[in-house]
């Protein structure tokens, strides 16, 4: 029997690992506007698993633990992953993140692929990309337009197309 995905979950949810999940939750809320949706804490009160998100999107986070082969972004020798997020007002979002202490890697700029975006690091070095849609057609060129346009009708007669014929391969001379 197929089961549905819980309403508070996305079908695909990144799981991020932090050295200090409690501090990460607080920073992500203050800097990027994410809301805590759920937190499972151990007997000492430390976060062992949490869900956080914005709008209809969620992601999970928890402690970086050697027994789970996980590490916090700041402890790795190179970038391991980034998270892309759409926001409604990119410039206001950028200001909020900057004021909260996010490291801005690339300031807001219009991109040739239809978005205005900026890149930032959170308090533990996780890289985040934030974007605002400028031109939906540039983002998804194969997408159908939102509104159907009336097709022009032509008074010309349709052109008959000839059937394609296979050409025989040329014989080689020896």
C-alpha cells in the first residue's frame, strides 16, 4: 500500500550535519528566516534530529557524528554540498543574512539564467545559494508558458511531405 509523504515534508529533503545543531537552528532562523518545525532532543536537551524550513520546503539537520560517518561543513577540506533556496525578496533576505553575521560569498546580482541570487555561508561553513526568480523562461526553457496564446491560423494549404527513403550504401571499389 502506497503511503503519502507527510504534509510537513518535501519529497526530497537534504540532511545537514552540524557540530552544534542548537546553534545552527538559531542562526538559520535569525539569518535566513527558516522556521523550526520539529526537534527531537536527548535527555540532556541537545538536538539529535530537527526539521526546519520555509514555505512548503523542509530540510533536516542533526549532529555531525563519527559513528554515522558525518562531519560538519567547516571540518571538511573542501565544499561537499550546497543548498539552493528560492526567496521572495532577495535583497531584503541578503540584508537580513548579512546583519545576522552570515558570510556573504557573492553579493546579490542578476544572473543570465533568469534569477537574482547571492551566496552565503552559515555559522558552521555550510554554503547556501538564495535566488529570486526574474525570468521563469530562462530558468526552465522547456517549460510551457503559463498562459496559452491564441494560434494564428493560416489560409495556406498544408505542404505535402515526401516520405524519407533510405539511401543504399555506396559500394566500395577495390
